[in-house]
C-alpha cells in the first residue's frame, strides 16, 4: 500500500520564488526543497521575517 501525506503551505510569492531558485540550484524538485527547508525550520524563520525592514 502507498500512503500519501498532503499538507498545504501558504507562502508569499517572493518566498516561493526563492525556494524555486534554490531547488533549481541544488537540482531538486520544489516539493523536496520545501520539505527539507521545513524540516530545518528555515521557512518558518523566513515567514516570520518582516520583509518591509529591507526597504
């Protein structure tokens, strides 16, 4: 039997584009890169970061 786990992750477009670039650089799928980053807590850290501070 194959069990699939589905989870929904809502990200800002800018963050998704960053992850897409990282996945391309490391030659991974976007889903695999998101999973790896979630496991180390990187996405939560970036979501909590205030993007307006960089302007």
